C-alpha cells in the first residue's frame, strides 16, 4: 500500500490554479457575532484592510455522500453572517464566521502568481493564533477544531475538439459513439480516507467540476479538496492542514494527464 506521506510532492512552474483555500472549522462560539467579528478584523487590518459583510454558511457535514447543500438567506438579512477581509494586490482573503477561519488566495485579485502552500500556511497559522488571542482576551470559550480542509480550484481552457476527459482522467466520454459533440458535464468524485489505511486523520477527498466561463474563455473549472477530521487530536489543525494539502496535491497530480502536467511545468 502506498504511503502517501512519504511520496514526493509535485510542483509546477505555471499551475492552472485560480484559487486555493485553507480552512479550519470548529463548533460555533457563542458571542462571536458579526459585531465581534468586525472587532476581530482590527487585529490584522494592516494586512487585510477592506471589509465586506456576507451571508454565512451552515456547518460542514463531517461526512458527505455527495448530497447538495443549500444555504437560504433570510429576506431581512439575518441568519449566519461572515466577514470578508481582503488584502490589496496580493490576492489574499480572510473569511471569519462564528465557527470557522478561512484563508484564500484568488488569482483574479493577485498581481503575482500562486504563492504556494509553504507561503500561505505560516500566514494562516499567524491569523489563527491572532484570532485565538482575541477570543481569549474577550472571554470567549476556546475553539475546538473539528475539520481541516485544503482546496485547489483549477481552470483549464477547453479548445475546440478537446474532450473533458483530456483534462480530468476520471472522466470517460463517449466520443463519436453518441450523436453530437460534447457540450456540458458536471461531475463529483469522493474518496474516503481512513486511519486504518495508515492515514493520520479520517476524512474525504473530493474532485468536482463543470465547464464555466472564466477570464472570458470557456474552461473546465474543477476543484480538488481534502477534508480531514481533527477533532480531539493532539496534532491540532495545522498538522491537519499539512496532511490535507498533501492529499489534495497528490490527487490533483493523479487525475490530470501527463501531457497537461508537462505543459504546466511539473518539476
């Protein structure tokens, strides 16, 4: 059996990633309401000065069978709320809610290339600790991390005559055996991760996507996400994020063709 934690990780000179996200989720903290979240932003406003109030999302299921989740926003603007705090020109976005902390990098808001996990993780750890210090000073109960998640969002142009299967190997398309030409597909694959298979955490890996317009081009936009259960584990959320990043990266390498990986400058 492959030891996924000893396999060398690939790197790419020009990866197709358009967004990445490091996220840790914990049981909702009483008192960490929108007003408190806005006060929290003062801690890092020198790095993330621009704030937006956004609808929140319900807790992430500890295990998914592929069901679609809906988030209904009340007409009066109530319900769960989330605060976005964005940097300027670096593509970074901090999202806080009463039950989670997320650090995104977004290509469309960045003047530079994808900075890589080894750059983003120390920043996440810094804001995670700053959030904890804020909560302790305010008298809130400590967070109890439950989930650690790492996500890649990728966009690959679809040229005329290209098959979706030319981008994601998990897709098998019928070609000329079915009338017409490929127009649209939506896909999702889920893999269960078990400690008994020598993984440090239980969890799941997801690959999902569909064609979309991105940067004024028709592209196959697909995400690779590793979501791990870190509740009650002494390793903590940072080790969970490291393991999730490793699984997401190796999954990405496994599901795209070698010729695509070469075109993106795999090293």
